[in-house]
C-alpha cells in the first residue's frame, strides 16, 4: 500500500543527492514504493550506478524491470563464477549502445561472446569517459582447444584494437593490463591511467601522446640498468609505481623524482639496496609531497638503525608518516600494513608507530599454525577470514581475535568443526566454510548428529558416498564449490537437487571428463530444453591438471521444478549415452 511519508517533503534535487551515495539496487530496494512521489523521482533519476558483480538474481531482475539504459552513468559487467553468462543476459535486454549517457564502463572476466557485442558498438558511447578492462581475464567457453580458437582470439584482438582507436581518445580515465595497444593512439583527454604491465619505452611514448596525463599507476617488469630512469612528464601530479625483477639505486630514484617537478603524491614498490632505506635520504626528496607511501624489499639491514632514521620530527610530528619492518619489507603505515598474518610472525614487527594497534586493526585474515605461547596483548578485532591449521581452544582464540567478526572459516578437516559445534553463538556472522582435506565416511560418522544451518557457502572435497549426509549436515547451502575432480554429470545433479537452497555450484574436471561427457561440455544447457531450471556453462581453466571449470546457476523461482524433472534429466542423459556410447563421433581432440 502506498502512503504519505516524510520523504515526500524533500525536493527532488536533495533526493538525487541522497541517491548518489547508493548503488542502483540499493536505491530500488530502499526507496521503491514508499510513495507515488518517490516512485516518480526514481523514474526521473538519471545517474544510476549499476554493478552486476556478485549481484543476486532477484536484484538483477529488479534492475532490469525498473531502470532504463539512458538512466545509467556507470556500469560494471561481470562473468565471474557467481555471475557467469550474466553479461550476455543483460546485453540481451539492453544492448550496450543503448546506454547513451554512460560515463564509466568496467568489464570483469567477461565471456568472449559478450565482448564481441560490446566492442563492436563501443564507439557509439559518446559520453564515455572512463574504461576498465583486462584482456587476460577473458572467459573462453569449452572447447578452447579447437582449430578455431586461435583465429577467434586474433579476430577479437583486432576488434578490440579497432575499438580502442575510436573510443580511447575521448577518455579521461583508462585501466588496461598492457601498454602495447596505447602506443599508437593519441590520448589528448587522458588524465588518469592504470596499466598492470608496461615497458619503459612504451611508457615514454604514452606520455608523449597524452599531454593532460596527471595520474598514473604502472607496473614495470623490465631491465632498466642501462637506460635513463626519467619519465618525460612535467605535468604528472600522482605516481604509483611498482618495479619487479630490478634493484633500484639511490641515483635512479633521484633521477626519477628530479624529472617530476609537480609531483605531490608518490607510491613506490620495489626491491632496493640498503642505502635506499634511509629516512634522511627520503626526507630531502619528499618534503613537499602531500602523500608518500612505499614498500621496499630489502635484506640484511640493521633494522633499528634504519627505523631510527624515520623517527625524526619530520616523519613523526610534521608529516605523521609511520614506517614498519616485517618479513624483509620496510613499508609505510597504515597504507601497506599487512591484511594477513599468522602465528609464526605476529610478534616480529618493528615500527616507528608506538601503538601497535594500528597494525593489528588492519588485519582481516589470520592463520593459526602454532600455539600462542607468547603474545603482546593486542587484539585483532577485524578478522573476517580465520584459517586453522593447528588445534587450539576457543577460549585462546577468543582472547586474541574477535570471533564475532569472522565470516569465513578455513579448517583442515571436518573433525575440526567439533570444536565449534555452537557456531551461531561463537561466530554469528560466519557464512562461508572451507574444508581443505577430503571428507571421509568416518568423519561424517563422528559429526552426523550436528547441523550447521548458518553456512551458506561451502568449499569442500569429498567422495560421492557421503553426499546425502552432507545435505543433513549443511541444510542451507546456497553456493557450493566442489574442489575434488568431478567424475560425472550424475554427481553434479545429485548435489544440485540435494542442497535445496542452492543457487550457484562450481566444479572442476580433467581431460577424461570432457572425453566422457563431450556432448554436455559442448552444449551444457542442451538438457534445459526439457525443463527450465538452470543455466550451466563450461569454461577453459588455467589449471593444467583440471582444465575445465563447470558452473551452474539455479533460478530460485524454478527450484520446485527441479525434483519433478530430475527423472527426465536422467532419461535424456541415458538416451544420449545410447546414441554416443563412446563419444567417438563427437570428440575432435586426441
């Protein structure tokens, strides 16, 4: 029922300003149907930000019903394991060229079919100013080993490059994985650039082609011993530079910074010699900087002597820049404070920051691999992922970790859960469980009287003999990640039908599976013509031992039809086995 509310008293401009703090699905979920006035404001709002990564199917459907393409200014498409084929579905509703006001586009692990659709029409987005894409994350459907794969890949690269020539000159912000495609393109409007891979020579050309470039994030993996360490860019204000496979000297650093007269913000990650990690040296170079963060890999140093050089009034009082040393790295705090630590090295910190809580509060992942015989009384209050490799009591854990914040628990075996039989009280936010070792029948027997209803995501290895027991032990699983080598389609179907709340399932397979189930791998949705209950896709994986990754998405609204039609699935499967008993006519590989 629609009713009068206080929001109706707010002007449209104020509501639009309020909406700018929320994503599209949040706006619709929070404000839809509050009143007729608010509904009209939502219909007229033209600055929606849509991020399809990790979006629920119900939210996806809501967005497609309530938002028009011309109302969207920022769009993130994703085909990762939880949202595979989603870009194809979204683009079937709204082709990319319909987003006429789009200013920002981000592509994450996109299926090759969708990429062709996007890049063929990208030139029509005249308002686009920001673009992010990593070509190395393209998802290739099975079979990725056939004779057409190389040609298809080359055709896509050609399409992408031709699209770049048309669209990149108008962009202000670019995030790509490689500099190669940029060196032949003029970039007169570019102000921010991020590249995950580049050579020094390419970088010089890019600077020459982009006179407005103010900020750059760059990863250099090259030998620079015999070349001048100079970036030809007087206008650069911000530099984030990571250098691999090369020791950087004081002379190179001085040479670099001397060529950047307007630089105010510097972030530097590199392997350096001992004379570089000196606070007095850096004070002379960065005294005028607004921000300076670094992470230096350095070995065989006098730690306290080095840290003392960063304890002057310039570092501690004027700039409030703190430095720490840990595991052969000297780094800025809190910017490069580790987010993951284990019990072996938790006491091995040295820092210019007198209150170590800044380090422990930054942690969100913790591994227990030894007993806590010594501890410095600091408590980790933001741990979201807890990895247990060593048996330890809950009391000891709770004394150093706020267990109520833990969302993901990783344990070596199913038996370890016996320590946490009251999970909903000790870890009320826990929703994901990873069991690293294979689950056996004996383990199931010891724990079979317990139920863990709060677990929604399960990552596990097991044999098919205990499948039914798992349904009782974890009755509310929504996302299943099966880490063992899958043997057959039948096992996948048993798991999908048994976990009654399942919406996503992921499996991995080796070469024997696609020889045995070639028809399924080539057309995994072929059985869907008989009952509409799932979407399935088989992708080429970078894992050489298990080169196939198989992903299922089960629609919530059709869950009830699964059990009704499961018998038809096996009938169809059996008929295909009769037609292709050995798949000899189907297999096109050795």
